[in-house]
C-alpha cells in the first residue's frame, strides 16, 4: 500500500505493534483492487462513497479516489451520483466530496480538454 500511494500516515507504527495483523489487514484491503471481480472504476467509486461518508470523512482518500476514478474514465456526473448515495449516511459527504470533485474535474479538464 505504501508503494501504491494508498498508505494512510495515521497507520504509521501499526506494523511495529502487530506486524502479522497489519499484513493480513493490508492484504485483505487490497483484494478488491487486485481480484478483477469489480472493475477498477467500481472500486474507485465505492472508495469515494466510503471516504466521503459522514462516519469516515477522509478527505485525502476522497481526493485520491476521485482523481483515480476520473483518470479511469468515470464521469463527473457518475461521481456526483456516488456522493449523492453517500449522503444517505450524512449530508457532510457533500461538504467533503463536492469541492474535491469540482477541483479535480477542473484539473482533469485543464490537462485533457476532451
């Protein structure tokens, strides 16, 4: 996960406290990315929903997954629908996700105007 850039710095030290559990957890969380059962687009959209949900509100994760989803061809409207679904857990998903979606969509358009 560190190599892939998905490591959360809040987890620093976890490997030292319980390396076996940390490895098992990290392996399990990477499984949806690697199994091929879900498309990479669906995995990214699920991650957006989780990171934007009011019980999680992990802004760096929302940003990373919005960026990755856009790079995979997911549309701004599709991501907006995911954020709408995440609001069923709490309206705060929009407070986190909407500004990020606007910023990242604008950045993606400036790189690739198509």
